[in-house]
């Protein structure tokens, strides 16, 4: 019942925080803090599973599961399960929720109880997304996480918050309905073939689908998750939502909600429709490479610092899409690492932008400058996360992007070469941001303001919260093997399904000849084309 308890604690904590704020001033944030700490304590009960070794490829290797009857008439069950991949993303969810709460502890001044209610309910919905193994339940939690985020943007956002909230809702809700249609169609086709009505993930993995139907259903899932990722051309909602959301909302969006799209592709789209995914892979990789370049170019063109970080997310999540559809172990492991490292680094950047806006009352980089001497601690930490974002060796972002490019090169060389140019773009916009904001000439002084926060550097609470993320990125860069080993069973099971389809597809003479040619090419460059499997019997990197 641990998984149910984690989700229940977040739901109940949000409700109590709303009620407590009416009775005790500031009680909502303390209850939110307590709820997150309890949820992390419950999740820590799965830590012994990290040393269980790497399972062989086959059926999903669940660490723990819960299966209760819900709507038996339609084969819908309340099914939750967790494996290594789910553990990593659930840990990221709770940790970033705690970080966002710490960084914005004193930022909310009205309707605080309702704010913490929506904040915790968003986290609860995301936790459900990462653990649901019934597709209807997955869709339910997918909707649960969207509505509270809509309120976070619309009520506590900035100047154009209503426009950004409506745009966010239209894009995500339209894609959600498309996913629901695809889920229902999948269940119906499985029922027509087997006579069983079920939304169970494990049962639907064995569904026998016509090739054409499988391809169209795959597109339904892909578009829904690509909107959330987001990938070009489904990205327009993201810059506005990030720019207008409050700092805590931006942290949740960047660190967690974008990862639900990548998780959906990895957990549902690729395993449920392996043959269609293999056929569609070149298109998806091209979209990923285009997202990398497009996001980097648009980030460099921004003068709003928050909008720059938002477009950098489009670029970085393009690496995730590229790695997932390279369809080999190296690239997929790189994509998993990118999900975690990007969540940490971009959450920190949005927190830094929020801290600057709180002090300077602007996000316009042309109105900033010379802040290194005024805010030395904030500036030094911003420099660290800026170079982390551009992929500095020794940090988790570099490991992720290197593995994605290494694994993708053996699949689509030209697409990978184009995507690699995005790393140059990342250096340009990250260093340009540092130059304009922290090292450039200071703007003309304005009349003194009543708010005494304008010249104050980071406090102890903010500094400690950011330093924890600094340590996390360094650890991911120097000791990444723990992440690889934890995610390995899920990745191995996916690659095994894809290889099975490839072997079956190679039974025709034409495909067999193509397979032989590919094997000969792989033998000529084994260091690049061979799949990489992380070791589970030793701790070296």
C-alpha cells in the first residue's frame, strides 16, 4: 500500500493545507512541507530494491504493485506499480516539489491555502501518472495534474496569466482527448481479438493489432505525449506558460510535468506499438533534432530571461525525443539521464530567475547588468547552472547528451550530426545570458524603491536549496552508474520488445539482406554501433 499512501498523503496534505490556512496563518506551507517529507520517507522504503541487481529482459519487473477493483463492468482497475524507472521519476517529483516549496517559501501573499492545495494536487497527479498501470487510471491522473496547474498559472501568474493559462489548457486538453480516443480504440481492438475488456497495461502489451490500426493508435499516443514534452511543432504553449507562471509553477512545469510526456513515450508508446514505432522512428528523431536547433536559436533571441530558459527546455527535451527513438540501449539510457539532469538544472534556473525578479522587479536582461558585484552568491550559483545547461563535462547534463548522441549516431547519422549543433547553440545562449545579466554594464540607476529586497543576496534557505541541486548534478556527472542500473530493467525490457519485432521483420528476404548489411557496418565500428549495457556487478563508471 506504499504507492497508494504516497499519493494519498499528497492529496490529503493539499486539502488540509487549504483548510489550515483559514485557521492558522502560514499553516498551509508547513503542512505542505510535512506532506512532502512524509511522501519522501515512504518512497525511501524502496531503497533496498536499488541493490536487487539488473533483471533480464522480459515482462516488466515491478518492485511493488497494488491492484484493486474500481469499475469492473468496463475492466477498469485501480492498479499502481513501481519499477526502477518509476522510482527515479517519483523521487525527482517529490524532491523538486520540496525544492520549489523551499525557494518560494515567502513568495505567496494571497489565497495561500488554495495555492498549496493546487501545488500538492499537481504533485499527486504526477505521482499517479508515474505509477498507474491501468490506462484509464493513467488518463485520470493525467487530467488531475492539469487542472491544478491551470489554476497555479491563472491565479498566481504574471501579466498575461489568463492568456497563458487558456493556451496551456487548450493544447494539453486537446491532446489528452486524442490520447483517450486512442486508449479506447486500443481496448476495443484488444477486446475484438481476445474477448476481454481490460485497460491493464500488462494485458495490452500482448494485444495483436493490425499494422495500419497500430500505426494510427501510435500517432494518437505520440502526439499527446509530444505536446507535453513538448516537441516541435507542438510547443507553442510552453514559453507563455513558463513566462507567466509563478516561480513554483515554473519549477513544477520544467522539472516534472515535461517529464510526463517523455515517460509516456517510454512506458506506453514504444512498448505498446513497437513495430509502428520502428517505422515512425526517423520522423520522431527528425522532430527531436529540429526541436534541439529551434529551441536553441529562439532561446538566443530572447531578452526576457524566463522566456530564454523556457526555450532552452524545448531544446533539451529534443534530446530526449532523439534518444528515445534511436531505439537502442545507449540512447535510451541517455534520454533517461537527460530527464533527470534537465529537471534539476532547469528547475534551479527558474528559481534563480524568480529570485532576480523578486529583487529587481524585472525579467528583461537589457535592464540588468553588473550583478556579480551586487549579488555574488546568486551570480556564482547561476554561473554553475548555466554551464550545466550547456553540457559542461563532469556534470549530469553532459553525460546525458553525450550518450544520446552516441546512441543516436548508430541509428541516424545525419540527424544526429544536426542535433549536435544544438550544443553549440546552448553555449551561445547560456553564456550570452551570463554576460548580459551578471557581467555586462549596469543600467542607469532608478529611483530608490520601498521594497528592501532589491539589493539582498541569497538567504540561507535559498542558498542551501540551490547547493543541494549543485551536489546532485555533480554526483550525476561523476557517478551516473546508479541511475543506469536503476533504469536498466525497464530499458532492457523495451529494447527486447523492439529487437523481437526487428527479428520478425527480418524474416522476409529483402529485410534479411538489409539486416546483414547493417550487421556488417556495425562490425566495422563496434565501439559506436554496439549496444551498451551498464554493469550491475561493480560500481565503476
